[in-house]
C-alpha cells in the first residue's frame, strides 16, 4: 500500500478555509473504521489536518452526528460531522491533533509489522460449504481480507470453504486457525469496501421490543370452542 503523502493539496473548497486558518492539510488515501451510535463501517480518508478530516462514503450521514474514527487498533479520534456533500463529509475533531505525527506513527507501525487490517464487529448468521456440505456458522467480525467465525467444531485449520454471507455475498476462504469453536478465515478474494461501509445489512432482523434476543415470541393459544349451551327442560305449561 502506498504510504501517506504529506503535502498540502486541498481537494475541495472546504479545505481552502482550513488552510487560510493556518491548518496544514495532508492528502491521504487510507481506510478507517467509523463507529456510530447504531452502526459501524469502513470508510475512506481523503485528507487530514490538525483540526479535522474529510471522508468519502455512500452511507447517509447527518451534520452534527458524533462519530469515532479508528485509523488503527491503537489510534482513534472523536469528532463531529461538520458538512456533507456528494458522498463526502467533513469531520471536526473534538480535540486538535498533530496530524503529521499521527501519519508518521501509522507509517512506522506498518514498517514494523504491527499493522493489522481494520475489522468491523458483526453478528451475522452465515453458511460455510465444505465438500458440498453446508454448515451454519456465526460471523463475528469482518475485514476486506478476512472473517472471524464461531462454528460447531467441524471447521479445521487448513480447510478450504465457501462462505455465504447475508445479501448473497459469497467468497472462497481458507481457515487460517481454529480452536475452541472459533476460527479465522482468509478470503481468497477481498470484499469490496462498499460492502463494509455499513454492517446494518448483515445484522439479523430486529425482534419485537421487550423480548430478549434468545426468546421466541410467545405463541397465541388457540381459542377453545365454547361448549354447547345445555338445553333447558321446558316444563309443560299447566293446562
């Protein structure tokens, strides 16, 4: 992956305002994990300054929304959406940062081999096909190149399988490790980033309010047929 370029090149009008205020804008092209109140996903970072950054995404986002931006597992930044336009949004950081130092740290982590692809946590019911036999599994996290799953003990290290995710997403995968009912998969074909911009479509359908996730809706008892009314003996009318 190309290293972040540390030069000033504001791509849009909003960036020009930052430069006039003395902020140095650095153009980058890297993926970040965005955590929202009720969602998470992988978005693209286009530039960063000491006071904020610009992101691109096809996910609807609102001005004033609070989000957390995770550039790595160790580096996360809190901010608020300041503007939205044509699949881009600007985020103002809650606390000012040293943008050049952050990018330098990210580059050093990559050079030292500490970089891991960013993952999003999910709770998705999926299927794994091994030797034409289908096995139900639960996907607990996803990156563009891999998946963490929970299985019934039948998935072993070194296996090749076909992973079937919600929404008709299919990928071939190799089991990198497996122990205690959990396993890590490496996808032979990466997931496109737009498939991971929001994990909502991978979550199970919501259940009725007030029910625990493991509890089935109560059955409505069948109505009992009313017993036929006893016929009253009609006394003979007195003659």
